[in-house]
């Protein structure tokens, strides 16, 4: 007659795997963007610093450019977008770059290069940076 197949045994319950995310130690030292800003600020070239020269300067400073090509590229693009760097030649992350004069004077005025400096830059961009250097109070 008819043979009945035995009911399949229920699958054993899988033990819930606990994800152990080993937190990596935070990188010590300046970010790529800060290294790029230092390299461009140190340059005395009138037309700016080329991308190749920037990469050479980073490599001379001990940064592994070959391993972190994408980080360097995105850092350059973000610095141009923020207004820290001005692109004199080329498009994207290629070409030549120099410091934005407003940022450079503001950095000298405030004495630091942090996120608050960029915020202050947007507020004070309508004022003459040379007047700001010699005044003792911030404008309203």
C-alpha cells in the first residue's frame, strides 16, 4: 500500500553568534587633510602644488600614498569643496592647488586649524583679512 515518509526532523536551533567587534585603536597623528594643508602651505610656488608633488611630499613625510590613494584623492576634493584649497589647474583631484588666501589669513589670525576655524571663516569671509589681523576684537 502506500508508504508514508517519516516527517523530517526539525533543524537544530542555531546558536546566535555574538559579534565581537574588536575596536581598532584610533590612529595617532594628523589626518590626511591636515598633512595636505601643511604641504601646500609650506610650498612657495606661485602657481600652486601639483597632485604629484603633493603625493611626493606626503610620501617623504612617511605617509603610505600607494596604499591610501583613495583617501588622498577624497581629502583633496573635500578641501577644495570646503574652500581651504583653491584649484588653479585641472579638475577633480588632479591639477595644481594652492591655499585660499582668506583661509590662510584667518588661520594666522585664530592661531589654529580646526573645524571651528572653518565655521568662523564662513562668517567672516566678507571682512578684509588684513584689517582682521590688526584689530583686537572680532567683528559683529
